[in-house]
RNA sequence: GGCGGCGUAGCUCAGUUGGCAGAGCGAGGGUCUCAUAAUCCCUAGGUCCACGGUUCGAGUCCGUGCGCCGCUACCA
C-alpha cells in the first residue's frame, strides 16, 4: 500500500496551544483521514519544538527549568489534540533522546559532505533581551526593548547555504508543486534569487539546545562543547527523527518507508525556513526533498492577528464544548480558502453552523429519515427501475456523481473550501428536489403509482444523503458517523474506502436507525454570549504557573514613579518640519530637518510607515532636544520626535497642538 | 525604497483564452408543511478603486495615480 507522510509544524512551546495551532492540526487530521479513505497508508507526524532562547527565558520567568517548562507545555499540546479528537501517528519532541541522535547524524552527514565551516558571526546584541537584535545597525538601539546594543562577534559553525542557491532555484523550477500557494512560492523564489548568505547553525549565547557533537578532524574540541545547534537546524530535523531517522536498523524502518514527506503543512510565517533552509539541509545530507510544502494563512480573530500579547487568543475548548469539534472543523475548512488568512469570530461560527449545518445538512437528514420512518416503516424503500424515473430523480443522481468528482479533485488539491461548496450544492439540490416532488403529497394520495414515485423520491434523497455523508466524513468524522448510523448503516464509516461511494448504493429494506438531530439549531445571541463567557474563563489558564506574575513584574517596572527632577532632565521643544525625506534602504526611517527657533536639527525618525514625508512639511512637532546624537543608517540624528504609541503594533501618532505655538517653545 | 499581490452587490468572495456583471451569507416579501420556526421561490439595478490607452467590444489586456497587504534572512 502506498504511503502518504504528512506533518504539522512542530509547535513552539513558548505559547499554550490556541486555535491557530488547532487549525494546522485539524487540516492535517482531515487530510490524514481523507488519504486513508483513498486507500493510502497515511502517517501524520506532529510534535513540539522545545529549544531556544524564548523557551529558556519563559522557563526562567516561570521559575522552572527549561525541561520542566517544556514538559508541561508539550503535554498541553498533546492533550489538546486528544481533546479535539485529532489523530496522529507520531508525536516528536525536540528534547527526545532519539531526536538528539538524529540531529547529530544529519549534522555529521552535512559535515562530511563539506558544507560546514567555522566562521564568525557579528551582530548587534541586546544584553537586556539576551539576544541578537537583527534589525539594529551598529549604534542603534534594540527594536524590541529600546535598550542599547553592542556589536559582538561570535565564533560559530556555518552551513554553506550560499552553495545551494542555484540548486534550490532549479528545484523550485522543476517542482512547481513544492511550494504552495503560488504567492508564497513567488516570495521564496524572489528571496533566493536575491542571494543567499551562509547560515550560522550553532550558538554559544545560550545553553538550552542540543550540543554539537565533536567533529572528526576538528582541533578545538573543547570549545565545541559550548556550542548548541541553532534551533531551526534542530527543529526541522524533527520531521526525520519523528519517524526514526538516526535509529538502528529496525528503528529506522519507518523513515525508510515514509521519507520523503508528501505534505508538510506550515504557517506562512515560517515558510522560508521550510522552503529554503530545509531543502538545502536535506540536499547537503543527501536526503530527498519533501513533495509539497503548504503554507497556510493566519487565523485572525475579529480582524486582528491572534496572538498572546494581543490578549485575543481563542482556545478551541469552549467552541468544542458548545458547538462540538465538527462544527469548528467545518467552519475552518469551509470559511477559509486554504492558504489565505481568515477571520474567525464566534458570530461567523454560529452563523455558519446554523445556516449550513443545522438548516441545510442536518435538517435534510432529519426530513428524509423522518419520511422514511413514517411512510415506509423505517425501511429504505425500493426505487422504481431507472427507465421509470423522472428527470428530477435522475438529475439528483447525476449531480451526485458530478459532486463526487469535483469534491475529490478539490481535496486532492487541498482546496477544502471548494470541495465543501460542491457538497453543499448537492445538499441544496436535494432540499429543492423534495419541495418540487412533494413526497408528503404523494403519501396522501397513496395510489400505486404515487406510492412508487414516493419510494423513488425518498430512496434518491437518502442515497444523496448517504453520498454527502460519506464525502464529509474526513471533515466531520463524528457527526457523519452519527448520520451514518441513522441511515441504518452498520459498517464503520471511517473504514469505508472512497471508491465505495460509487460502488455501494444504499441497500433497500434496511432498517434505518433512531433519528435525532445531529446539528440542533442554536439561538445565536445566547450561544455567542456563552462562547465569550467560556473563553474568558479559559484565558486565565494556559501557560505554566508564575508566568502571570512575571508579566506583572514587568508592568510594575514600566510604571515606576520618577521625581520631578528626573523629568526636568528631558528637554522637550516645539519644532517645525522643514525637510522630510525617506532614508534610502530603510523602510521605517525618515530624515527630517526640524526648525526649533534657535537652530535647525537633523533628526532621523522611525515614522515612515505612518507618515508620508510630504505631509509632514510645515507641521509642528515635539522633539526631545537634549538627546545624545546617534547615527542611524549613517545619518546623524540629533534628538527624537515625540509620538504616541498606538495599538499593539506601536504605530506612532505625532503630538500636535490645537493652538499655534512658536518654534523652540519648551515643554514642561 | 525594491519585488510581488490585491481593490467586483451591506459582508465574504467567484469571474476561465476580452463578448450582454455572478455565488453564498445578511435584509425584505411570499410559499409549502416531510423537517431543526427549517426548506423552496422572488427581490441587490453594484461609478466592477480613479484616470488614460489598445479594441467593433475590457471587471478581464497596457500605462499612470490612489489605497490596502505580503516578502525584503540567522527570535521561533
């Protein structure tokens, strides 16, 4: 049996699992089920990425060791998938012993192939954040905390990424299906075309990682012990270690069977690591490249990116409790074209549930089954022979055929939304068919001819319902299984191959099961209220203890009181912008010349994303006049512009005066 | 700034090789009664961002402008 190996991202344990993580995993679980129905041996790997600076810091904040911290969060993930009924075949943790073995093995392979060399990495290091401030240039402050950065040079092991530029471009060219969707593919190609620099793959600035093995032929083995792997070299290898790469003969068997992966699902923010570094690592190690890499979009909550710092993280738990996991699966796969960003809101979720699941699908099952119960003593009736059926009857079966092929074509291409639309076309058509043929009226008349028409209508409807149910089983495994039982089917729905849809029509005279609504209609307002309420209860929980206290301490620091003398040290003055222009090569910076009465100051301000240069000329601004000069992009900045910081993205909004104020006026 | 994408009915979006503007949801009206107050039918007269061009004819091709978004590497 042919295999289908797919992976979710290995989730970083710095955050508790939320709906965004669930989205990736739900998609993967759906594909796994679908591929199994297609007769493939599907294997799904998920897991957690546990090393790196952020975990080290979060653990410290929580007052525990990184390992303890990672253990707790990894367990949260595992439990979440279990609660959501998501099935996986392997769960890899990058702190597993077998993973460490695999990382060392692939590193040695890359080393032997000659793609590792020792070099030095120079960057701006922020001691407060304990990390490199990548965007900062020498002399610039840390973009995260605003603290000073220093230029430090670190001895590192480098991966010769530059050697793979052409090979990667060729690969993208020859395998258009490798990076999806198209826009991401274009971005990646543009990025690689612009030139690749070698990548440092070891770190000495942190301890929480996998130590580099001693290298044969390397003279300085002692110093190597201080090196740990760069997290991405470590994490990506999880896709190999999770299926046995690096194990002994028998342990490595799944790897040899499953690799290369057929589908790797990732979030769009990590596409580069997967589309550039990862294939390069694999090429260097002499391993095959995965077939497809699919970058999905972000789940936005009420128009905003879901993130912990924004405090708008939605947990899957409440949705599962109130609407059931299948409603969530359906919503995510139907509402959001796979690959694009999508909006999640409780309102939209409940609306979709009511209109599509309750009104269309659930109600169709209910009315068809009820009529079979009432008019045919709960037995699937015999339809007329084909020649005697009406055009309407035949139309439903033809449409069903058509929908089956459109649905499978869509799912084969990971277009869940399109596939579901097709199924709903069938569902809508059957609802209409029932109104047009009026089986209840046929039952009233009860002549022989009407009786056989009635049987045909109900059989045809039930048959279409059966087809829709079977098609939808990978999307909504639990609810479709219930409808399956109500249709009187005793075989396990999840074990029926896709091809049986066409081959096994509903058997007549089978007794249908007990009818009960699978998607009861919900009162929208009350349901949304309930979801919001439950969500608020859950929001307090999440990451391991003490994290909340740590955040509190940071806030306290920020609002510490200062004396008036401290404030008087700051010289704030009114100025008028005379000249404003973009700084070449910097997307955020503007070079301003500001008239402060006594002189004109040159100031470089990071406001280019919010203000077009020409709109600033002649505008009154407030500047900090006694700031130490600093060079930004080689341009000296004498002071800074005062602006409110708005929203989580810290969008700057300039201070303005309602009354006219002379240039140079001092603020106090 | 450079590269790429997008801008179509109140909302979410389809619109293939240029040929009379579409779907779903929401809203309004109506119908049936098998069904989960569900279904089904009717109703949107929308400057297809703006301007200019190519063409017998452009949402669909070209140019310019405006607006929004993504990418522009070693935190993950």
